[in-house]
C-alpha cells in the first residue's frame, strides 16, 4: 500500500468526506489537524484516513469507519466537538460533510 493511503478492509464500511476551504486565520490549525487525525485513528471502528490540501486552500479528508455507530461516536467525541467549534468560528470559510456507505472498492497498480 503506497504511503498516504488508508488500509481498508473489504466493503462494506463507511466514508466520512470532509471538504473545506480555509479562512486567512490559520493560527493553530495544523496542530489541531494533526491532533484530530491521531485521535480519530485511536477511536474504535476507525479504519484510517486520507487527507490532502491544495495551494488554493481547498482540502479534502476522507475518514473510514467500520459502521454507522463508529461514525456517530467520532462525531460526538468531546475533543472533536471542540475542534469542530474552532473550525466553524475560525478556520473554515466553507465546508461540506458527506457520509457514504462504501459498497465496492478497487485499487490499481503500484510503481507505474
């Protein structure tokens, strides 16, 4: 598995897709993003995550979870709730969050 890709099991599982644009105020953002990624990976049912942010500030993070209960537990985690509040108040100009059930998954060749 190439670096940066989440190692997920055979479907079904769930994907939480968070797409955002940032404000100019990025104080504390990187530290919080790293802390939330670490915390998410520690949660029961979290299968991994993939994240990228372009120079234009558009970012996409996809987190994978075993089931809907695990997705809900992550949404309600106290430290995650605090990060969500800061994101809404300070870091995000706009965001979209989508939750999807993954029913099929494929991968392609490595090293090409």
